[in-house]
C-alpha cells in the first residue's frame, strides 16, 4: 500500500484569487474529464452529441461514483471503534480523496460551463 508521491493538482490548473476555476473557461468548448499526456486540460468542440461526448459523460459518471465509494470508505475508517490506520494508510486515503475531489471539481466546472446564461427580460431592472 505504499504511495511514493501524491500529485495534489491531478492535472488541474491553479485557481484564481477568487477561488474559482473561471479562468480556464474557453467559450464554446467542453472541458473533458481527462488531461493530455503532459497534464494540460483537454477541451472538445461539440454540440453534446457524438462518441467523445458520450465517452466523457460516462467517465464523469464513473469518476463521481468512485468518489462516492471512496467517501463512504473514508467515513468508515473514521468511525469510532474502527482500527486506527497507519500513517501510510492515511496518506494513501488522503491522496485518493484529493484525486476524487479534483475529479469532482473538474466535472462541476465542465457541467457549469455548459449551463446557458439566464436571459435578461426586457423592462426589468
């Protein structure tokens, strides 16, 4: 169960000083749930249909599901009366939780970028 390192950013660009990932938004493109081999973010120009969009949807669903399972496991580890994990086991868990959170944030960014802006109604202030 040894983990030589834990890549904390998991391919994520740094947040801006307001704590959002808005600086990564590229109009008209979908943020994909994976990175290029060099760690750069990947985007897709799409209408929401097609093989890559369907693949990205499936990967996002899998990432969120795995995150839920990991969170359930972490809660169990922290239950009173459970065996106290070693520092190596805690580090492994912290690394996996960091990866899962990073994945969930990327999914939220991607989905948030695809929500259409509300239309302003004429005559309202």
